[in-house]
C-alpha cells in the first residue's frame, strides 16, 4: 500500500507565485489520501509550502535535513517527525527509504540530482517504486526534451520514459498515477541499455504535460 511519498522540490524563496499553487495542491492531496509526506525538511520555498499545506489539511509530515541546513534556519521545526543527519548522502538515503514512491516538483541542482538518482536506481533494480514529475508551468520541458533526445540517439530506452515516468501539469493526476503504478509489475530488463532492443518502431515519444 502506498502510504508515504517522497517529494523533491525547491527551497528557493525567489520563485514565481505560479509555482506555489501546485506545491500546495500536492500537500493537500497527500493529506486527503492519508499519504505521509516525506521531504527535505525545509520551511521555505516550495518545501515549506508543501509541508504547511499537508498539515493544514490533516496530513503527516516527515522531514529529513542536514544539521548545517537546519542551523542556517531553513528547517521546518513543526514537522511531525524531523530527522537531522550529518551529510547529504545520509539525507538522500533516508528519503529514498521512507517513501513508497517519488514525486518531483520544480527545483534546482539538488532536485535534479535526486530525480536522476532515484531513476537510475530504478533502472538497475535497486527499488521498484513509481516516479512522477509535476511539470508546473512546463518547467521540466527542457529536461523531458533532453531525455527524448537521448532516446532518439539510443542512449536511453523508450520504456524508461514511457513506462517509468508519470508526467503531468496537474499534481493530482500525477499522484493518482503513482498510486495506480504501485500495483503494476514491470519487466526490469526493458530499461537497461544492455538489455532488449529499442523496439520495432524506433519512434520517439511525444512531450507530455502539454495540456
């Protein structure tokens, strides 16, 4: 049963307001479905928006933060559970372990690193947890196009993009897809470069989350 989702997103305080509403919607939807929010423990930016929204709607929030970030007053002390660790590696490990699925919202270098880390771990079978992207205001269109470029040149298998990633502008639709995906079995060797061929068509998928 999917009872906890790990969310990766920005802690920046200088974002366009359009990015805040989807973050609030994620927090509210997780609470509505009694799904625990696992996130980076921040109290600012999209991190803070999600955590406060989740709690405001009766949800549970688990934050994982490094000591240095907490000391810089970026920690959200009102988390239901706030875990303080020493290194980013420890933080990422705990966040991966505590969630049954992964949800990526707009973010910077750290968010992109975390996304590719959980995706790479899924490809090699270290976990079988679903992965979703909330493409708020088409923020991730360049990343999506980069992946499609990799498929076109046979660095990435189409199945990675088509079967492993759930991408939409609407955060509720992405969460629903993660819940449905948890019950779906997927053949692992379809994703590895050394596995099966690209398929009979060799076509490149289209860009999602456009409507």
